[in-house]
């Protein structure tokens, strides 16, 4: 753990304990733990400036001053909301551990997020994207076959790019057309996929041998040097394919996740099923896509209805 000014032990040790809890007890990724650390350090450093030396010194007044300083520094409302949520998680853990008798963050009001609707592809755009990658794959380049398969699987399942590149060959069951996914918090779920994705994956499994080396292991998607395909390369592949469409602001693999969720809801899938498929811990996260569907419907109405 690093910080600009060393924290007193009464603040540093609880923070270290909470970060261990996130990493070991909750199975959070290294990236997530670092994000929590940064958010909580901003609060603890502010409290230290106000004379706090131990966790019980963190009263509501000090938390409000911290939030005010963050706002005056020009932080976005979404950042303030995220940092406040991190503080609430930390305080709740401290109460459960007996480090605090009362949680002062329960009365801490944070700015409401202005939810931004994700860019999604229309069905025609999705078809052109996948057909373009399929056409490139017919030329026989194993990398092109791989890129087609990963795009088809991303759209068919809505899984995260980190989950996609983490797949092993035996995670894919071609008989049931399902994929076993290890998501956030090491939670495992099974996600179905359709015939087009199945065909693309079969083609890739046939071409995969061209990339296999002694270090390939059981990774489903490989880079040209034989190692497991990285998230960055997967993002670059999808970014290039989306840019080639020329008529969308959507970018990156997450656009296909957004698109899959929106198309499922457009097609009549219920919210709970989509939540389970996406691996969302909160239904509120999945509900964002209902707003996307409504906005798309509104846009179509305004364009098509003669008295709109």
C-alpha cells in the first residue's frame, strides 16, 4: 500500500485489513482492490488532516468535509458516488469486525449518478459486423478465424472480455451449446450460445492448432505466439471491426455486451434472466438496459410516426 503521507497505524491497519478482506475473503481482482485503496486513501488522508488518528475518529462531520473537498476539486458526480460507496463498504466491514460501534457513513449523502446510456448496435449493424468478420475468416488466416469466433461468442453470450480471454477449451460444451464462465468474485455461471457462435468456435478450434506452442496450455483463444490471448488484443480486434462499420460510436468488446443485453430485452427476455446471463450482482445494473430499449423505441417512434 502506498500513500502520499503515511497514515497513523490506527487508520492504516484497518485499511490494510479491509483490502485483505476484499482480495482473500471476497475474491476481488487486483485491479478492484487497487481502486478501493485509492478511493479510501482519499478519505483517510482528508480525515488525518482533520486530526483523525484512529477509526472511531471518523465521524460524519469529517466524512462530509472530505466529500466537500472532493467536490470542490472538480471530481465528477460519478466519481464522488463511487468513492462514497467504497467508504460505505469499508465502514460496514469495520462495524462487522468490531472496529466501530456505529457506522457514520449511513448518514452521508452522496451525489446521484447521472446514468449514461451505453452505445449499442442495431441488429443490422451487428449483422454487418459479424458477417464482415466471417467473410475475412474464409480467406484461411487463423487469426481472422479466431477474431470471428471471439466476436460471435461475445455477442452470443454477453460475457465480459476478461471472462472471454479466460476461457479454456473444455469450458465450451458444443453438445449443449453452453460456456462455463468464471466471473467477478470467482463466481461461476453457465451461459448458452446459438448456432452461429457454435459454428465460428468449431472453425476456430480447427485453426487453433496453427498457434499452439508448448506454452499454450488449455486456453481457448491464443495469440500468434501461442500464449493466451490478452484483453488488450481482444479489445483492439473488436475496436477495429466496429470502426470499419463507419456508422456507430460504439467501441470495444463491452459494446457487444451492451448490445447482447439490449437485444435480449428487445426480444422479450425477462430482466432476471438477463441479469443471470450477464453475471450482474445487482438487478439495478441490468435495469440500465431497459432504459436503452425505451430510448431506442422512442427514437424509432419519432422517426416513423406521422404525428410524433
